[in-house]
C-alpha cells in the first residue's frame, strides 16, 4: 500500500482550489462540579486569573456547575488552569469525572478560512450572549463507519450536517464540534456542544439526529449529557 507524506496539520481549500493548511487549533475542556453554594466566588476567581472560560448552572443538580475553558495551547491546561482548580474555591467542590470532556477543533478539508473555523467561530459561539443554554456530550463512532467507502462516509456525514445546518439557519441552535481521539479517557471520538437561546430546540435537534444513519447505525456510545445555562462568561460577545 503506497502512502504519501505524513500530514497532521488541519487542511482546507483556498478559493482558487489550492490546498491550504494550519497547525493552529483550539482546545476546550469541560468539567462538572457539585457542592457549589456560592457561584460568585468561582466567577471572581476566573476573572482575576484571566482564563477564557464559561460557567454554567447545571439543570439537573441544584448545586451543580459546569466549567468550560479554552486555549490554543494544551500546555495552558497543565501550567495555568490546573493550579487555579487546585485552590479554593474550586478545591472545595466535588468533581464529577463522568462529565469530563476534552477535545480540539478540526477541519474536514473544504474550509476556505482556517482561522475562522478553528479559532474565531468557536470562540464567538461559546461566548455569545444570546446562546445561553447548552448541552455538552461525547460520542464514539462504531468501527463499521470507518470501514465504509469514503463516498458513503461523506454522504452519511452530509445528512447529519444538513440537519444541524437547518437548525442553525432557523436560529435554533449552533454547535461546537471537537475531536478527542486518544485524549479522552473513555475512548470517545468527538465532543459536541449544542448552544441556543432556548433549551427545547436543543433537545429537538438531538431527537431529530437519532434518525440519521450516523446516529442510528454507526455510534457505539452517546453521552452522558450535561445540560446547563450560562451564568458567567469571561468576555461575552453581543
């Protein structure tokens, strides 16, 4: 089997059809905690630290919160974020490891503006003042999908993508798609964030996606689902 040069950069396609690449991407981590009795202390700590982050109130736990952090460097999560989380007020909380998610933005190969797709658009979405509801969850594809011909894979993904786009065009939901191959302790492949002004459309989108070929035939696991509403953002975007 012949192979070409090893290529691990994010790839796209310029307007003239030529190939473009980028070695930049955004990493995001989602953590969930219980036992939070004073949310304002968390917001104050994150404000002082200057960490790009979002705090969510957990709809399923009256003392639960979700913390989303992001950076274009994985070192940030060890060198900057970790010390903050090991001090009060975060140290006093109870981590819920079943909701821990970590992933990176990626391209499919046809994008014409890589910085927009990999860095700018994801930031706008998670910091949007309008998209206050969020559903975050991981998923793992079945091996059956990887064995399909490329053309069939593309058609399955297009079906899934068209459904998501229809919700976006209607103003119901936007998504964050992160790859987590090899960096997820449960061996998931992707982390998905669904964001919107209201909760019901996010639930309706998940329901509608159950009928797509990808979800109904080619997933081995989906979830757990964290459902929450934003109560603080490091720099909300109008």
